[in-house]
C-alpha cells in the first residue's frame, strides 16, 4: 500500500515501507531541519522567476465536417496563427476512461523561420500510462484522457486534425457511412516549457480559450562518466546508428528557487545522498556506492554480518532542480511504495526531433502536460534518459527511494519507470541511451537487492493483459508492453532490453 509523506514534522513509522526507504526519509528530513534556518538567505539570493514555469494554452477543437455520429463530429480540428510561443502539443478529452480510436495529426509553424512543418502523427493510445486503477491518483476527478505529447520545437502557429477511425471491415468507407464517435471535449494543449536561461524569465501563463469559428480550417563492467559512445550534446552518431542532431542553443534552465515548501521538500528528498540544493547528483565509483548503500541500510562496509552487495556504481543524475522543475505544479507530498522489484522501460513517444541540449525543455514540457493537461499528481516517470545518455530525476520523492510512479498502468506498485525520451517504433535508440538505462537499473535495482537478469512477481492493479489481483511473473527489467498491451517502448528499444539486462548485471558485479 502506498504511503504519502509530506516531508515535514517528525517522521512517523512506515509500516509496509522498506527499511531503506524509511531510513533515507529520516536522513533527508534531518537534513531539511538542519538547513531550514539558512533558506531565507538562499531564497533571497535567487533571481526572480528562477523556476522555469512556462505555460499551457488549451484550445477546444471544432467540427471539420457536417456529418455527426452520436452527437460527436467524425473529424475535428483547429487552425491558429499568431500564438504565444509553444514547443509541445497534445490532445486531451473529458473522460479518462475513453480511448481515442482514430488518428491525430498536427503541423506547426516555426517561430524562428515562419515555415510550416509537414504533418506529424500524434500517438493516440496513451491510456496505458498513468496511475493504477483505484488509487487516489488514478481516481482523481481532475483526470482527463489524452494522447502522448509531441515535441515540435518553438512554434507560433498550429493546425491539428483528429479523425475517427473507419468502422471495422470497411476500409475506404463511402461517403455518408458512420465512423466511431470521437471522445467528448477534445482540446489541443499547447505547452511552453519556459524560457531558456539566456532568454529571460518564463511567462508562467496558463489559459483556456474558446476557438472562434472563423479560425478553423476545412555494457562493460566499468562505471564512471556520462555515457558517450562518441555522441555528446554537440552531435555525432550513436553506436546504434542514430544520427544525433547538432546542438542548438543550449537550454540552461532557470534553477528552481528554494523559496517554497514544495521546492525545499523536493530537494531535501535527495539530501540523504547528495548536497541539499544540488542540480546534479554526482556519479560514484563502486566502493563509494557500496559505502553509501551501507549507510542507507544502517551498517558499515566492514560489518561481518553484511553480505557483499550486488550494485552498480551510481551514475550521475540531473535533479529536478537541475532541469528546472516548477515545484508549484505538482501535488504536495510524496507517495511511496514498499520496495523496487522491477524496472519498466518506456519511450515518451514525443518524437526524436530534439537536441540533447533541449532535453530539459522537453522534460519540463512533459511534466507540465502530465500535471496540468492530464491531471496527474506529478510527472509519471521516475527517471528519464535522453539520447546522449544523460539521466534525469523524474517524479519527486528521492531518486534512491521507492517512489510510486504513474508509468505502467496496473504495475506501478513496487516498480520504477524509466522513459527514454523519443519514439522508437522505427528509429533505433542510441547506444548512449541504452547504456544509461543499464547503468541506472544496475544502481537502482541494486539498492533493493534485485538481479537485472532475474524474474520477479508483481500483483496486477488491473489492465488489458492481466486482471486486478493476478500475480504475474515478469523480467526484473521489463518493457512497458510486458505489463500492458501497448507498442511502448517501441519495438526497436524493446529489442535492446536483453543487452541492457546483461550490461546491468555486469555493472552489479554478477
């Protein structure tokens, strides 16, 4: 059963929560108490608007055809220009239990050149991501259904079309034939991730509009270092064959000011393993990692009763403060599960047209889309990995802790979710990204004694593959599709999971 911890006051007993999680919570809380007197000075020194808050614009779609089916138009859309700048789009609707059976496509106008892009498909099946049924987050009244988010780059114009699928067995439906109705309340979400460091403060705008009818158109054993494979942020070719885009203007995200309870708590949740207020958790070698684990477990390396741990060297991890999370967006407090028995690998399905320097902007956009557009308590993934192999903290609560995510519907309990930023159905993931997944899982699973090459049992919370309550045997490192009938994490990333398991086990010293 998950536990909500507000990270203030004394630490209560935590029945059902692992000793590692409970102990690290106590250490983090102690660090917060010790640092609290110094926070006003720190906050005063932070520049105004230092959180990369960004904004979301929500526009209702309107019918593009006269014909209606059961009160819903078979095709809806929108055309707008002269908009405030945005960089990520998605389509949402009222009922979170409805799926969009059809096709959504979009084209956007570059804010820099004024040129229109070609049409791009938006992944419409996104219901398999999210909180488990029956949980507080999964039952929240604010939830909405939605597509996957799509990164489009800085844009100021958009055209979107959402078309219901043809009826089964009737390809090329003749004029006048019925299509499946679209979900009610379709809206286009335009997300601004916030200004980059050199472009001034974020706008912080958030608005909902009504569209005007006239605007509608007809693995080695060694650790250490960030994974590279010759593909750094400046471009290059990953060993998996993907051409990494040359670096555009660097996204130096405004650092989240430590001037609110939420920001203090998010940073303090990692204070058991890194300095309070850190923008990046540094990597450790094997000995230092084992020493840190012993400390989290309340033992020492020379304790004769302590078995030798199997854990990979801790990789460097960019914190939420490092990628510029606006901590005011998410719900207060953190939710924990008992332990971490498995890691589910995902792709964000947000497209591959981003540079590694833009990854913090992409993450801020996904975070805002999950919370403000979909109605989740926080970003769904526990970790994210970009194509250059940089690892980022996802959902708040502490990277070493068993934070309950919203990534694999039905199997969020006792698992962690890792999303590789991009779409990998027909594009191969970079070797840097796959290596980063191996390094991260070697460390994270090692904290909880899990073998990357092993199998484990998780109890289904309900889904389209396994009914609620079924005890399911899964790989310790699984793809999203292993727990839910979905294309995620894309067939080409899924094909790399065997290599990731082997590398992770090697990093653990197995």
